[in-house]
C-alpha cells in the first residue's frame, strides 16, 4: 500500500496509528498489539474478528458491477463526483470512498484531484481486489461501514458515499472540518422501466428527506442536484445492472431471465440519482 495512504490509518481494535512493516506485507499498530496482512492483490483486511460479511457483494455481483461501470453506463455520475473533487476547498486530506465497491468512482475523483490520495473502503474482498488496482494513488481496505472506520480523525477532505450504507457519526469523525460529504442516492425514477417489469426493489419518494434527517446530527445540507440520463440497454446489460445491485439478493435467476426476454431489446431506461453535498457541523 502507498506510504501516504498508510499514514491515514488507525487500528480498528485499539485506535492506535498504523504503520507498514519493513517487508511492506504487514500493517502494525503503533501500540504493538495488532498486525494486519496486506493481501497479494494489494488490499488490507482491517475487519474485526467477529465481523459478519454476509451483506458483502459476492464475486458475481462485483463482476457485474465492474462490467457495467467499465462500459461507461454511469459515466455522468462519475463526472459529477469528479466535479465535487475539483471544487473541494479543504486545505488537506484524502478522498475516502465509503462503500467503494470496485473503486470506479474513486478513481475518477482522484483524476480530478491530482494532489490527493484516496482510500477505498468496502466489506467485500472481491470488490477490493479490483479497487486496489483502480488508481495509483489509492489504497483499499476491507472494513465494516457500521463500525468505527480504520481512518484517522479529520483525514478526509472529501468523503464519497455512492449507493452505499453510511454511519453518520463515523463519516463526520473522519472528515476534515472544512471538508465535504458527497452522497449519491437513487431517486424513485431510477431504473423505473425495469422495477415493475422485473420485480426489483423500489426507491421511495421520501429517500432524500430521510437521508437529510439521518445525517442532521452531524451534517448540514449544502446543496443537492439531480443527475439524470437515459440508458439504451440490451438484454445482457439489463441482466448485468440487476445482478450488480441489491435486487440481486431478491430475484430468482430463472424467473429474471424469462422476464428480461419479454422486454424490448434494446430498452430505453431512465437513470436518475441525487447528488447531495453536506458540510460537517
């Protein structure tokens, strides 16, 4: 892992700083009690021993996401996040993507912030095998977003949270006082043409209101705008976008194939998300 990235980390057990051992294959806490191996794929596993990874994206889900994102289908979302990074006024700090998946959005953001390093945090080792190679200025860590993050206080100039779980108190702790939290959430219109036809999970109209309320103890809303565009998806693309998201846990593969076969090929599908920007309280 990059030296500059290791300098941002803290031990998930005792909170002490982490440092790389001389062989560069192990991270050690400065309290001398805990060590963490760096996998040959380049990521470090900082999960606590009793952590449950049942909600982690599977290898198939990660492969689907990587294929869909690399095809450029969600490029407008990546560009909107890159614009946030370019506009960041925080004097120092990293870009930390909580729930980073393959590191796709983090990589685009770091391209727009050439003086910053990045951290990809996710609970899926399959995702982080890809995230560790997503950008030369990024490191990748397996951790649980619902637990204390293995990142030092105020280490981040910009925190990204894209279609991912969030722990408001921890997001606030790792964010620089002058930093920004950028959250991407789907609107009720997102993939609407597929939701009913394929029996996918629905997004309620009050999602943004509930997001603001959940973050309110730690963040103040700054601004928000919608990013909307149309996707022309063939049947294979439709199967991929379903397979990469939460609906993958709730659909029967055989029934899904039957329903997809009944759709036009290609199909015009709405993509619409809200990019919400928050300032720390």
